């Protein structure tokens, strides 16, 4: 996949991430008051090296229910230590004895009841606590810049699959291949993400990724709401500088690329004509902020390691922050690649 343009230029640091799951910790942030009633058990779970979908299936099997009756707000990194909520529909009023659930890498820390299932996207965001090892170079300037300016809101490389496999899947879908629902979702998400990232990279290149332009769609901070910017006045400029508003890019679909849209978006889409045309047959256009606010950023240098923590909204990728700090190697992905090459 492309090495998309960074806001701060080529990083001066090198580091390694995810040499151990404990180096990459994710804690879900959710703003739902549980009512203590109803037919759903909500579980606050600690997972290590565990896929979110896999755990949902295991919880359904334990409860003797369909997987669709288990809810979770979002997928978390597998090669990590993560904390997140799951909801499990009670088959009977008696509920379940979660103390006897034994799954590798999984610990139920808290159980509560609620009247509603946990829906995808219901969380506000995630807290990331990361350890970058074998750090070379001084990250202080980059960290200060990120704290004040935010970072380009790129989709992470995991969205595209190994060697861009999900983009190939999208091309086969648009060529007429029938896919299972989950595979089709992966393909569509990857195709939209590629066009978005290329639009964002173009805006980074011309220095407008953090500025509103006439014809832009402004996205409200912490919201999916957006509005068309006909002209940019002092009030809009100030709101953008204050992170109340962000410029946005297209999640391509039907309705994208209209004549009154930004030329830069239409130009990028033409370079991905097959993907753009295919997406218009399967999904509606949406918008995503080009800029990502990094909340609660804190860090400490520990000899040749960098320990850092920050909050991001749901749908944002920690790697968008890391790539502005260091040219990093991912220990988990390197180990997986080596294993595939050796056939073990």
C-alpha cells in the first residue's frame, strides 16, 4: 500500500511496536448508563491476543444463543491487551454463571445487566497506552506538534489486508463475484478507505488538510454531522482552529463526485475509476474528518523506550498518530510475515 504523506514530513525517529501484546493496550470508552434491568448481561472483558469476533462466537456458544444475540461496540486490535464491553442476551431469567467461563486470554472483570443490546459504534472512542521500544532519535518535537495540531486521520494499513488483499477483493466484487456479507463489507470498506486516504494525502501535500476550503464539507468535532462550506469567513476559520470543525473527505459512494465537489476529490477518484464506480452501486457517500484530534496525549521517555497514552474517537487508528512520530516496525506483523515465509 502507498506510504501516504505525513504532516510533519519524514519522521526523525525509528522504533519497534507490538513486540509483546502488553506494548499495545486499548481501553474502550463508552458513555452508556446501565440500568441494571433487562435481558442482557453486559460483560467488561480483558482480552489478550484475542480477536473480537472470535470472542463473540465463544460467548454465544457458552450461553447457548445465536452469535447475533451477542453485541460489542467495535473491533479491537488482536495482538494487544484490550478492555471492552460485550452484551449477551439471557436465554432464561436466571442468566449465566460467568465465573465458570474459561477461555484462553480472556478474563471477565465485571458483569452488569441492561435492557438493550450493545450496538456497533456505540462507544465514544478508545484509550491507547503504548510502548515503543528501541527508540532511535528524539520524538519531543513531533509529540509537541501532534498535541497542538492533531494528525491526518488516515485509515490504518490493517483496513486493506495483507499486501492489499481487501482491495483485490473489492475489484473482484465489482467485477461480478458474489461474496459473503462479511467479505463484502471488508471489500467495500477497503475501497472507500483507499480513496479517502489518497484524498487526504493530496490535502496534506498542498497544506490544506487542517483548513476549510470553499466547497468543503465541514464535520463537527465528535459528531457525524456535516455541512457544506460555501465560503470561509473569520468565524469558520476560528472554529476550525479551535478544533470545533474539521475539513472532511469522501467515503465514496452514490452521490460523491458531484460537479460542485472539490476538484481534488474528483481528481483522486478518477485515478480509482473502477473502485469509485463500483462503490456507487453498493453504498451511499458519507464524510470523514481529515484531521484527528489527539486528546489527553502524555508521554515519558524510558531509556531507549517511549511510553505514551492518548484518546481517539471511534473509527480512528492509533497508527495515524504513531506514523507522525516514528518510522516504526510492527513486531507482530514482522513475526507473522516471517512465519508465512518459512511455512511454519
